[in-house]
C-alpha cells in the first residue's frame, strides 16, 4: 500500500491530505481564525462549580467558559483526596493549570483536563500520571517489554515524576534516541511550570505546534513515501524541524513546485466536494446517506441499482461489505464523531453479520481517532462511537442555509399561498381596511396569479377589499408580508 501526505498552504489556511493508494482518506484543515485549541495549556480560573454534575466551568480567556468534569482530573489528584465530590477539589475563584482535550463545538465550550499530556514524536509525557505504558498498536511483546524497560530506566536515573507512553513511532527506535526524546519533554514541562507561576490568569501558557509540523509528529509513519509541500517557507520549516527531531524522514519531505495545484494530483478538491454531499455512491450501484444531527450521525445503506448475483441475501451481503469499507473512510474524511448509527440492510445469516462487523472494524483500525462498535441489533442497526476532538468537515467549510435556516426543506408555494389567504382574512377582520398589498417571492406570486387566481378573486368579493400582489426578488419562498393600504 502506497501512502503520501500532501500539504497545501494558502494563507491563512493550511490543509493536510492523507492519501492511500491514490485515494483521499483524511483531511485536516487549520485556519488562523479557527485554529484548533486541543493540546493547548492555559492558566484558568474556576467561575462556577456544579456539584450536581460533579463538574465546573473554568474561564481560560475564551469567548465561552470551558468545561471540566471530575473524571478529567489527574489520577494523582484523585488518589490524594479520594473523594467523588468536586467541591473537595475546586472552589470558585481558584486558579489552576488545565489542558484542552476537545475544541469548542457548536454552542458548547472547550473540554478540559488537569491530567496534562505533552506529545513528541516518540513519546507522550504525563507529569501527573501514576505509571507508564506502551501504545496498543505495538503488538510485539518483546518490543513492548524493551520500551517499558527503557522508560523505567530513564525515570529511575533522572528522577523524573509522572509517566511516559511510548507511541507507535517508538517501535524499534534506539534507546539513546528515546532518552533524548524524554529529556526534551521533561525540560519542556519544566519551562511550562515556570511560565505558569508567572503568568496572569486566563492566559495561554503553552500552544501546540502548527498543523504542518504536527503532521510530521503525529501522522508520519513507516510506509509513507512522500510528504509534498507546496509552500517553500513551510517546506524549509519542516526540514529544519525534521533535521532536529526526526532526521530519518528528511529525505521524504519534498517541495512541490509543479504548475498544477498539489491537491489536483489525486483529485482531492473533487473528493472534498463529494464529502459534503449527503449521498455517497458505492461502486456496486448502491449508495449511503449520511445525516448529521445535534446528538448523533446516522448512515443509511441502500442497494440502489445493484441487482447482485445469485440471490437476494448475497446481494445484500456484498452491498453491506462494500458499505463497511466506504463508511469507515467517510467517517475519517468527514471527521464525524460522537454517536454514529449505521443502518445496514437486514441480513439473515449470522455469519454474514459477523463478516460485515469484522470488515468495519478492520477498516476503522486505520483511523487515528478512537472508535468502539457494538453488535448488529435485531433491527440491523450498528451503534458505534468515534472520539471527536475537533469540528467536522461540514462545520468547518459550511454554514446553515440562509433560506431554510439549516432545516433542509422549505414550505411549498401552495402552503405559503394558503397562509397568505388566512393572514388576509385575519387582518381584514381586525382592521377596517379597503385595500391590501401582498409582498411575496416570485414563485408564490406566480402561483397566486395563476393556479390560485380564482381563490384570490373570491376572497376579494367575500371580504370586499382590493388585493394587490407584488413580487420581491429578495424574498425567499417562505417570506411574505401583508401590508395595509
């Protein structure tokens, strides 16, 4: 499997595309005005404690107060006080150092933790953790043992508190490089502590790296053939960072200076446009329908025009298998999180159900976000969750429709005509008027003067008033006014 990373810089926006076998799998967008906050460390002030929710709101200098739950406290703090009452930990006006774990989403403020974690290329340092660990993606038991021993030896020798987690990239990396990595993280934490002691409340103490450099730290892995960057300035910055921290990948970073935009190499722009559509076509002829709501995302699987092979069960099974692969890609590409309900086509065979779930899990294993899947229910539904840390692709690129207000539907012209008739009757009965002017959209006016013309004439005779009609180009289909003359 060939993999590439494309970095497109169009100030004030940076976009990173992860390509696998020539197909876009993941897209990360960072804008100056919408820059993600995850990983940032702040000195905050408790503005409200909520004992009933075992949570608190903390002012960290953002537009909305951030949310801190008792379960997001560090294990060290929880062990010291051994209490399930948040009032034993916090009080209003208290100053504390917190880290953002989830960006503000919609009307919700950022999510916080006091369990600070600082990532580097090979390790994650957690100064308040009670123990260390190794990434679950490293499966070799002897390598896991080596990494644990390496971390323990370093902490014992240098008396470093807290714990380290060896990331997937640490596999087979020499001890001396890991020691250097841990030393860097420990010194960085000490500098953060020093800043926090001097910093004013509600201020940023430590900001995570920009997206282009985080790409080298978090997304690069063995097997990635190229990292193409279309900005000379960003390319030089990446090379400088790589030479210092990950010299083995310098040869992979390439400055793209072609005439075609870098995203056009793999039709990334077209894939982004498709990722904003509700309907996703399957190669077999079936299709998926994605719907996002406040509480969850639903995915409906349909056979569409796929007539299949020997029997109906086989057709359904093949469609569901293809859907499982496409859904996992679309969740990653659209960055959909929270609760996700997948309505697979009903299958009779238990073996087919297991194979579809296995295919879904196998494809989700490539995802950086944490996912959890349930069994297929009696109704053929699969419930799953995907960890959400930043806004979805749709929320970043789009805004609610100004015409329908985000509902996705409009009242028909006929419905508006009937509303206008009822409003005219109400106005005439309430006020002594001789003439009325109706302002409405062109579509509604056209119907009033054509299909509803007889009803309009009868209304004039019945109410004994003159009714004038005028089209307003700026009115949408649902907008109208009844004006007294």
